[in-house]
C-alpha cells in the first residue's frame, strides 16, 4: 500500500481547531482515514512533538484522545529511525540550519526508506533533495 509521511504541522493543525491551518489540515487526515490519500507514516519524534503541542495548547485529554485515534487507525503507522537513519539525521541537522532535529529525522527516514512524499506546511523541507512536499489533499500516487 502506498505511504507518505506526515509532519507535525499537519497533525497538530488538524487536531487543534484554533490553529490557523486547521481547515487545510483536516482534509489531509480525513483523506488518509478514508483511503483517498496514501497511508500515513508518523515518526515517533513527530508524534511526540504533536502530543506535546496539544498538551500545551488543548490540554492532556485532547492529547491522549489524539494518541488513541492515531494508534487505533490502521492507516496510520508509527515508525522509528534505524541506527543508520539516526546518524543521517544528525548529519542533516548539522548541515541545514533551517531544519529542526525532527525535520532532519523525517528527511533521514524518507531517504532511508525510499519514500518521496511528505504532507507538511513547513517549507523548510523544500531544501531536501528527493522530498516532495504536499500541502493539500492530493494523492501523489493517483495524479489527476
């Protein structure tokens, strides 16, 4: 089944109604959920960053509810970096001053796993080779 990574900017915005990108993010998660978009890979770092943001802005109950929804949805896959991908993430973090460590981890994972598509609102990813950032509910595996 085709997969694409999902960044914190999309997950947080979809889960937090007050986020300015909420209306743009919600169709992405709905498309993943209903199968019109590829299955989602969520790095453990991205999940942690999302849950921390939700806890701060929406409260612990909202964060635990979101965690439950992600864990129970078979179209969302929580993954971790391999040792080699972690080493690549550190190198990318040192090389690109625009990348947070989580951004570097996403790029390293995508390069290591041969995945090219990322749903994200953060245009810092545009600096990464071989990464195609999507910010709308577009299925790159079924171009129209």
